[in-house]
């Protein structure tokens, strides 16, 4: 199941963000990721392990990922990790855009072999629609942990 693999990869990246909290590390995915830590910004000594509260992803319409299946896979996999079990997944679907040889910008459709909807010419450049990116990971320190050591 394709979506389970994607969900697993997303959770892995979130776990990585928890352990290093540096956006630069995540840049290895090919784009910058906005890692936000809510609440105790600038207090590295706060007790209590941080956990992930939300993960935002953008998925192009041609990635063939079903958002419902992805959410289902995500929700069944996150249970295994205490730092991730409360994380919500926010999916932003990206509608495809393409440019034809005549430089028209249009919405390509598989049914018409991705041909230009304005002039019928063939697709020259796919602008959007093939994304699979984590755009933000929101972290939060657990408040209910035992303090003082
Ligand atoms: Zn055209």
C-alpha cells in the first residue's frame, strides 16, 4: 500500500525533526521545512520531551496519493510512538499547472494526455502537480511531564 509507505516516511521525518529540531537537516528532502516550536521558544532546558502536534504536507494531484488513505495510514502508524501519537496531519492538495509550447498556462488532464486546454498543443513544462513535501512540522513541549531534576 503506497499511502502507508508515504505515511511512514512522514512520521520518520517528524521524529527526526524532534531529535534535531534544525530545519537545515530537513533541507535534505529538497526543500526548506518550517519547524516551529510552540511555547517554550528559546528555553532548551525545559523539562518534558517535545512532541509533534501537527505536520503539514503538500501533495500534487499527480502523485496518485489518496488523502483519505494517507490519513488512515498515518493515524494507524502514529500510535506506535508517544511523541507522535497526538500529531495531526494536514494535507494541502496542489492542483496541477502546466505550460505548453505556445506558453499557455493550463490545468493538464490525464484524459487528454496532458495536452494544452487552450490550443491543444503538447505539454512542455509541468509547473505544479507532482509535489510530495512536508511544509511544516509543529512541535510542542509536553506540559504534563514531571518537573525538576
Ligand atoms: Zn497552448
